[in-house]
C-alpha cells in the first residue's frame, strides 16, 4: 500500500490525522496535513474516505 496526499488541495481540516495518526500528522507551520508513513496502514483507507476534499490517494 502507498499513501499520497495532494498538499495543494488539502484544507487542513485534520480528519486524516485524527482517523489515522500512524500515517498522517498536521504540519502546523504549513497548516495542512502530511504523510509521515507513506507505506500506509489499514486506517489510511478510512482517512481517504473521510477527506472532505478527496486529496488522499491510497494505492494497493
């Protein structure tokens, strides 16, 4: 599994970091989320589904 996040589309709502803190965290300086574990975890799929702007991509 590989997880990516389009930072230019991210609105910084923080849902992904709440749903899947093993893969995502909030970058307070930039005000957006970032991927800290690109190899992913199962919760990354839920985070992608929860993203209001759809900027998370999870590839098997």
